[in-house]
C-alpha cells in the first residue's frame, strides 16, 4: 500500500482505510497511540495520573527519537479510517527485507480486521518485491496470534523479544536475511 488515497480491503469494505505520512503535527496523536500500548502495564502501578503521563511522555520521546535516528529512511505513516487517525505504521524497506518497526491501532479499532488487511498488503508487497517481512514482537504481546495466523514464524528469540518472519512461497528458498 502506498501513502495517500490507498485503501486497505477491510472485511466489510464499508469503511476506507488509508495511510498518510506522519508529520510534526501528529506528535500528540502518536503519543496517544503509544500510551495505548502501555495502558495495561501502567494499570499495575500505584502511580498517579501525573506520574503516568510523565512516564509515557519520556518513553514516547525516547522511542520516537530512536526510530528516527536508527531508521531515518523508514516510512512513518498514520493509519486513517474514513479520514480519521486510528493508528501508526512504521516500515523499513531495506535490501532483502521489509521490517515492520511498529504497527499499532488504538484499542477501539483492534479486532476489526484492519490490522489483518494492512498486514496482508505488506505481505503482498514483500512477495512482489522478493523480500522477507519481519517484525519484533514481545513474547507476551497478544498480536502474536495475528502473525501466527498469517503464516509468520519465529526465527529468533532474544529475551522477551521474538523476531517473526514471513516469506512468500517463491521467496521461501534460501537463508534468512
């Protein structure tokens, strides 16, 4: 899927999913998306809202700077549903692989097939370009079931991070990149 006016095939096709480049004006939204990934973890703390907000802000900025410093050539995109931002997708297209740095939907949009449709489009792109598609996922992250269902396999375990990889049939011969 390319940016702007591209459409992911959602299960009912009643709603339009598009992507656009993320910009400086999206920082508050991106912080909110990041915060949604840490909500369960923070619910276990006895911190007040100010402490939680400070933690989220610090961690978000650190992650944002890391991604943009380490992967400046990646595509940083906002996922839109009917023109409204609902998530983020960061993808690095590098030589023989495509690496999903992050794909996150706000909680109210999870489980509706949007992530699956976006993943299938990346899989199609990887197949067409002869690349492997990879993503690191925490071993406790619920999205593992999505990757397993789509045919990804764990090719490396590094502590709590697992590297999942998908290869098209045409691309499955040979060694991991």
